C-alpha cells in the first residue's frame, strides 16, 4: 500500500469512528493513536466537503526553472569531460551537466555516473545560479593563520637589515629566538620571500671613468667585426705553480680510494700569455719565466708572425702595467696594424680569453732526499712550447 493510500485509510477510520453515537473526538484519537487535533481537523473536513475532502490536495510547489546549456558551453563541457589533464571532480560535474543537457532524468544520470541523486541536483542548481563557473570549487578559507602579516614583516625586515648577535648571518634558530616564532615558521617565511641568509655571491662595480666608452668599443668589436681584420682576445696568467705531491699517489684498491699526500713540492713557476681568435677558434700562446714588458713584447712579436701580414690586428686586453710601458708604446708605433682595445678596470672577463692549457706535468718528477715544499728545482717542461688542446678550451 502506498503512503497516500494509507493516509486516506486513516482518515476514513476517523470518519467512521466519529459516526458512532456518543463517541468523542478525543476517544477516537486515543483509539487510533493520533493527535486529537488531527482527528478534529479530518472530521471537520468531511463535514464540509464529504468524501473528496479525505484525499490530499494537489501540491504545486515552487515553479521549476530549468537550466539551459548553449552550444558554446556544451563544447567547453565536452572538453572538460574528455581532457586527460582535467581534475576528476570537474570531469564528473561536466558529465552531469552534459547528461542533463541530453534530456536525461536526475536518477538516470546518477545511476550512469554512480553518484547520489542529491549530487546531481546540487551541481544542476549551481549551474543554474552561476553558469559554468559554478562547477568549480569555491574558495576554502581553511584554518585561520597563526602568524599575522605584521609578524611576517618584522621577520623579513630583520633578515634584510640586521645581523644576528655574535654571528655573521642569521640562522633559523637565531631568528626564531629573536622573533619568538618556531624554526619551521621562519623557514616557511624565508622560502616564501626567497631569502637565503646562508648564501653569498660576489660582485664588482668598475670605477673606470671611461667604463661605457670601453665597453661599447669592445662589445662593438664582437658584434660588428671589421672586414679583412682579425680580433684577438688576449690575457696573461702569471705565477702559475707546477706542483706535485711529496710522495707517490697510492692507487685505488678494493674498498680503498686513491690517496695522495696532503703536502706538495713546487717545481717552479711560469707565466702564460694567450691570444684567442674566436672566429677561427685558434689560440696563440707562449710560456715565459717572468711576466714583464720584455716578455709581453716577445708575445706581440709572436702574434705578428702568426697572423697574415695582409690583416690588421685588433687586440683586446686588460689594463696591466706591462701593456703601456715606453718600450711597448714604441713597438706599437712601429707596427701600425696593431689596434689596442682595453677593457674597463675590474672587467677583464670581457676579453673572453681564458683559453689554452699548460703542458702536462710529469707524474713523479725527480726529487732530492732533503727536498722541501717550495725548494724544488725548476722543471724543464715549464719552458717548453705550449700545447693547445681543443677539448681543454674554456670560455668565461
């Protein structure tokens, strides 16, 4: 028996019981287990409308408003439902709306997608109220923050403008002790603002008054090199030490790494002069015992002999005392095809000439019985020709 039929049957029992002589409404309500007001209301309705009053009246309810889906919205929903990168919840909601747009009932959509009918009704109401934006999750405020913005600001300002007492930099522990926050909170604040007190990088600002003019000259030569001329980036490396360990290196063995000694023996020093032709990827280099104007002049002579006589030479080099001595000036005055370009003070890296390599040192050079570090004789290979290895080429 349906719920509606059972309600009609109860109302009929109320009317029949009240039809008897001497039976009160209160007694009928007690016998049927109903409220007295219910029995009185149904008895009055029967007296007023007869049998038709025992049936439920038609309940119209609120007017139903159907959400609509346009063709453009359908295309967006289909893309959300099929796209592999869509969130599963968004794809499910898109399928619910697409099923409704195809004319399916809520229960049918719920059975096909294996969700509760209330879920289908919920997202259709959201669609009706907010259109497609209603299918996305609303912002969730979450737990209230345990630290205020003013406290975060104080931590950031202290990190940037102050130094930890008795230390050179802040640590999580020292900043937590100063600010009263936990170390994990300090770490989160530093990560948010990309603060790294433990890291230090170097910088150098050139104080050369002709900084801009020199940079324009050097960079312009790289970007727009003259025709039938060659540009060479020159640099020198002085006081290069030839070092070797004081005792033979013990080779690697099973369960034991290679083991060199902690001290070393010096076999003399040398100075490297190198000029790099970027276009031809060729290095002109020499090794000299000392780094003076005389050695620099010898290297200029080597460059003059190595470059074809038909080409002018643009030499880019750093500011060094040996480059501007009277002897060098006189030699350059006699060789007019040399054009000097000096980098600004503190900007020698713009020559891009860290190239070439020294000769390989011997594994075990001869040593005397009483030899001490720094007292070794000069190794003859330090004065040999420079070996150019392309695989050792390095551009700074």
